[in-house]
C-alpha cells in the first residue's frame, strides 16, 4: 500500500486522513484522525466525527441536539470557510465538527 504521507516529514503513513459516508440528500458523516500537530491522548482525542450538510437548518438541529451535556470548543457560527461551523465534545467524549458545506468554485 502506498500512502500520500510517505514523502511528508513528520507524517504517519498509517494514519487515516478521513473517511466519509454521504446520504443521497447531501448529508455527510466523516471521521478522521487527530492532526499530527496535536498531542494524542487515549480516550480524549483519538479521532473526530464531522457532520456536514448544505442545509443550515439541518446542521443547527444536529448542533442543538449534540450540545446537551457537551463542552463547546468552537461555538456554531460563521467562519471564513463556512456560513456555519462549530466544534464540540459531546457528553460521551466524542469530538464533533459540524458545518454547512459550500460548493467549491475554482
């Protein structure tokens, strides 16, 4: 198996960059490893989940549901790359990145 990380200093070729499942309606669920620049702590930040959709109302509903008992790391709001972006760790210790997908326009 060849990894795109093989030629990058400091990168782990065994690390999963990300995986994605997308529903026909455009809703995405992604999972990925924590960046190599962050300290790894077993059971705390082993991986992230990401919820993505083009529908801001859908993203807001998921955000509202996941905030119950969560630690908010980045409040849901506009960012430079998305009309809505937020990051939280839920009551079970899972870190979620939630955002509205915008179409790529080169």
